[in-house]
C-alpha cells in the first residue's frame, strides 16, 4: 500500500513539474503572441536562468554574410598594415572538422553580431511595444550595452593579435561584411559579391 | 489497469539508451576539455577574453568560477572538470557525477557565453534532466557493484522520477525541432528553397571543394532545404509510432546531423544532438537487436577446460568480449563435439554453423572484441604465412590437469583413460591419449 501510494505521489509531482515546465517552454519558444505577452513574467521566471534556450538555428532566415574582423596596431604615429583575424581560423576549421579553431572563432563572430545589433532577445520588441516606459526599453540601453560588450571583445582580440608589436599603444578594428552573390548569379564566377566596411575608432591597447 | 500503470511507472525504462547517452555526452565533454586545455585561461581565466570583474558584474547564478579570481583556481577547476567527466562517462557514482558534471558544464558555459552553440545549449538542459535519470544502470562501473543498502525501499519512486526525466529529455528534443522547424517555415529563404545555398556561401559554415557541388545544384539545394524543414516539424509527431520512429526519424536524424557536421562543419553540434538519439529506442528494441546480432555474429568456442592456461586465457577473453558475442564451453565430456579434433585444436562454431579451428578461431575471436581489433591484421598475417603451425606449437605443449577425486595425493605419471576417468596430471600429447 505504502509502495503504491508513494509511486502515485511521485508520479503526480513529476507530472505537475513537467507540465509546468513544458507549458512555460512552449510559450517561451513561440513567436511574440498575446498569451505570451500576458504571462511573460511567469514564463521568464521558469525558464531563466537555468533553462534559457534558443532554437532559431539558421531561422527564420539563415546567416547570409561573411563577417570578417581585421585589426591593426598603432605605435606612436605609425601603424601596422591591416591583418585578417578571421580567415586563418576558418581555414583551419576547414582543414580539420575536429579542431579547436571552429569554436575559437565564435567569440569574435558573436562580438561582431553584438556591434552590428543582430543579437537582441526576440522578446524585447514585444515587451517594449506593450510597456514602452519599461526600464529595459528606455534609451535603447540594452542595444548600447550589447554594442559596448561587442566592442570590448573586439578590443581584446585585436590587442592579442598586436601583443608581438613592440611598444604598441593603440589598436583599431575593421569589420568587413561580405555578401556572396545571390542564387540567381551562382554560376557567374566573376561575381565575388558585395563588400562593406565598418572601421571602428582607435582603441587603447589592452594586454 | 491502474495496477499495471503503477508497476510500469515503477520500473526503469530506457536504461540502455540512458547509458549510451551518458557515455556519448561524457566522451564529448572529455574531448572538449582536452581540445581547449591550452586555451583555458584565455577562454575562462580571470584575465582572459571575458575578465573576472565583468563576469561578476553580470551577477552569475550558481557558477563555480565565481568562487575565486585566481588563475590557479581556474586550472584546478578545469582539472576537476576533466576528472568528473571521465567518471561520468565510465559511470562511477553515476548520479553524483551527473550532478557535478552538469554543474561544471553549466559553470563553464555561463562563465564565457561567447563560445556556445545550439549543441551546448541542449546539452546543459539535458544534463540537468540526467541528474534524475538512472544513467548508470547499464554499461557502467556502477552496474558491476552491489546496490547500496536501502535502495530497494526507494527504488519504485526513483524509477518514476527516472521515467519522467527520460520523457523530459525526449520532449525537450521534440520542442527543439518543432521550434526551429516552425521558425524556418516562416523564413523567406526556407520558403523559396534557397536557404542551403546562402548558408553554404558563408565560409564559416561551408566546406570548400565539396560545398560548390552542392550549392550549384538546384535539386540538392531545394531538396535539402525543404527536407530540413519537413524533418524538423515532423520529428515529434513521427516519434509516436514505432515504425516511423525506427525507420524514418532515427535514420533521417543521423543523416541530417552527420551531413550538418561534415558539410557545415558543426561537428560538436552534431555530436551533442546525436548523443540524445539512443533515448529514442526502447530497452526491448535494444534487446531484440542484440539478440539478432548475437544470432548473426555469435560464436561458440570449444576450449580445453582441463588446461589451466586455457581456462585463464578464456577468462580474459570473456572479459574483453564487450558485445557478449562469445560463448566459451569446455569440450571435455561433450558428446556433440569430436573430442579428438577438439583436443588437438580449439574449435569454434559461428551463427551459420561453420566450424573453424586453431588460428582461425583466434581470428574469429579477435574480430568480435573491439579491444582486440589491433591484433586482427597481425594474426591474419601469421595465419597466412605460417598456417596452423604457431598455434599447434603452443597447444601441443600445454599442461593438462585432469579433474578427479584426488584430495590428498595425485599420481603424477598416470595416464587418463577417458574424459571421466582417473585423476592426474599429464603433459598434452595430442593423438596419444584415448
């Protein structure tokens, strides 16, 4: 009797816990909708921080640009030439699918996304539409914070690449966005796609 | 009805899958720790790419790296993580190790948020659920030990929790696929069938020399783009039927993730996703598959049970038989085996009834034990060059102890008269004895 009762009690507790978690997860993963907006506080309190999850994975639209980081180092009034800090990692990862370079490339790539403003939480527009005066929505502080963080990581990465330059005082980063040719021009070998550059201001060298 | 449900709930299900998932996730972690050993201070150190003061300003939750800002502490934690991952993989104190391993992976992933991909994300959620799973019941060191005292009392409740936790992992996986599938269905490039082209044109997700052949071909691009969305959306519903699960979801999933791993280079993502697939197969299905494999590849070996060296070797070979494909039987006294032939050379009979002897049996045993695979080619070469001679040279000199009622004194020189006859010790002289 005791055994049966304990089994049913455990099953009931598990069912309630799982039911709560997966109901919250279902709404957490849906696109912005009225039910989600109404219960957002509860949903986030269940999911964050332990169960934060993002399954966009190349959706709704996949990444379609190459993001490259170039850096140069400044000593007094002199500067070194621009160095490509992305391609060697990508090439290494192409040579060996199990190398560490594929993952080591990620901090830089993520930092560039933060600077270009593509990585904001998707629930933010939902909250800000409903509660424009919410602290999270005023003055676009989150965007500024993301940009600052991305810039800091880039500063560290470029500084690390300048570590071998004697007397280096400052570093500069350039983001190169390369859009490969569209599907309709895939056979045109002359078409190398479009290049855009964003050069960041000089920053202090941070060892 | 309720009684049957209650007894079903209080029995562990998916134990084999849980064991395989544990081993695969553990091996992934050991591999990752080894891979980033050189970069540990850069990635997670106090003066690394995301320094300690910034990390602490984020108000970290339950993170072991928040304990100390010392680089030595980071090294110690990292080494502890490696040890925990190894113990988790081999299934030693599995439940405790699962908790510690989850805590380490959670800490290391949230210490530096810039490294993770979808594979890391699913892994840290699944590892949390794994704490409640009895992942050490099979294929583990724990399974070779006696259960702790008092386990029988709480076993039914633990089994209920285990079953629900396995369900949680599978549901989480289904939610992942459904979520990404529906988001993809909303995307313009996934709708017009060209998403794969644009992904493969991004160098970080491409494979120069191979990708060109894929992305220039409209049939492959459109087929794979739509196939991806279709696979992801139907993953959950197709799990509900046994045949669609075994014949469609699992093979398609392997193909899908191995393709992503090879062509797009998302190897660790493929590894962590496929680590969860063993949980999609029930224990009964594993047993049925095991039975079929044993029938096809099983081998009965007839050895000399009167030869101490042979018995010792057999004991070792039995331990190395990880797939339980070998059955060792002493030929002594068996009427179904030609005693004279078996006395001369070790014999084996495979699933199709083919009999082999001597060196060929050695080769058969080596091919069935993964730990002996390095010996397969050398043994084959020896067999090719020297035939059965090396085996005969060893076998003919073996010591044979004939069992019998000799408690205090055994006659050393006496010759045995038959399989059940007198006691004694003798040197093997095949062909000379009855």
